[in-house]
C-alpha cells in the first residue's frame, strides 16, 4: 500500500505538471489517489472512496445495475445502514493541501454530489432518497466550509445521474446541493458538473465510443439552473438546453469530447462554442465534456492544449 500511495502521488505530480504545461487556468490533482484499481473507475473514485469514509456505509458492497442501456454494467454499491452524520472528514482538505503544494495555480477540488452518493447506494436506513440526500448535504456543507477555511476557492460538485432521475428527485437534489453550498463566500467559484456518463470507450469500459451511460430520460436544464452555483459544466451538445434558462451562472461548455479518441483542433473547439451566439463571452467557460480517465496520456495532453489554444482564438 505504501508503494501504491507513492505511485499515486507521482501520477498526481505528472497530472499537475501536464496541466501547467498546457496552460490550464484552474487545475486538479486528477483524483488518482481515490482508487486502488481501474475496474469500475471513475465511479470507484466518485463513490467508494467516500462511502468508505462514512460509518453509515461500512460493510461489504453488492453489485448494482446503473444503466438501462446495458445489463452488464454494474457498480459495487455500498449499503446505508445508519444515520449519515455531518462530523466526518472526507479528505478534501488534505487533497487540496497536497495538490496546492505542487503548483502555484488555482486548484479545484471535486466532490461527488448528494444525488449520486445516495441513488447508487442501497438504502436500508432512510427508505427515502430525499432524506438521505439532505443528510449527505449537511456532511458536504461541513467539508466545503473546511475547504474554504483552508484557502480553496474552486469547488466542483459532480452529478451524472440527473437525466435518468425523475423531475421530483432532481428538485430534491437541487435543494440538497443548495443546502451544501449555502453561506459559501462569494469569492469561491462553485461549479456543478452535469454529465451523463462519458467514460465508456472500448470494451474494457463496458461500452463503445459515443455511448453515454445515463442519457435516458428528460434533460433537466430548467431544474439544474436553480442551483445557486457559479457555473454549470456540461457536454457541448447539451448547450442548447440552457438558452433562456441560466440565471447569473456561467456555462462550462465541454467542447473537448472525452469520448472521441482524436484530438480536436483549437478551431474545432472554438467553433463548438461560437455555435451558441446567445451565450456571452464573459459567461463562457471552456472545459472538457467529462474526465480524461480512460484516454491515453498523449491524447489528453493534446486535448488540454486544444482547450487553451481555443481560449486564445476566442480572445482570452
């Protein structure tokens, strides 16, 4: 385990360096330390890493299907057997300090949202996802405040399952997220990443190129825009849903497609963004459609560079 931890740290150093070389404005540590194997990742890094820290979820996991598209796609899900307390340290501050020590650039810490943490788990205590999400929100609120006190000014909440869920369930999730981020200082940029499961490329990831795990159901931009966040980060082909829906949020257009093994040209990225003339430049963030976990390192470096080159094409 000590050797693995050392390898994870070296991978984090490499990820930070490659983002710096690509001139990315706000960087992350890559979440490598959150998983011990590549099966079921990124969910392993988004769910199990945090469930294992919460006493209410202790115990063996059981397989759970997570998409209607493919019966062979499942996740080792934990079972909630007790009340979720808000006194637990989820390790976000430690992650922020570790990554910040490797760079002088602003560091963003990502955290799985209350809806995904609750909806994938088995529930033997609450028997009510709304109540579970509210307790998870209180836990996140405490950890976000710890992050802010540590100096973090960029926090991202990841929620991939909204399209599959009912409108009522997503409204409850929005309420929970707003509880988690209430009273966060205005100088902290809170982003919500609403994707639909983009990490399936190749048979070893249980899918094929172009396959999104969670795109069955109504796309709920109208509800998601009620989150009191700074920005909403999305797949670029979902941008049209946000016309007339945004309040004072920025929109992060995922114009770099993580399901495309080809590296986009800067002009392709810029063209995908300029397609939406109604979106003001100051309201626009350039990002990727999801995480780069499954792509070859050379491809990732090329895509990072395409993002920053597109920013220059668009005027900075």
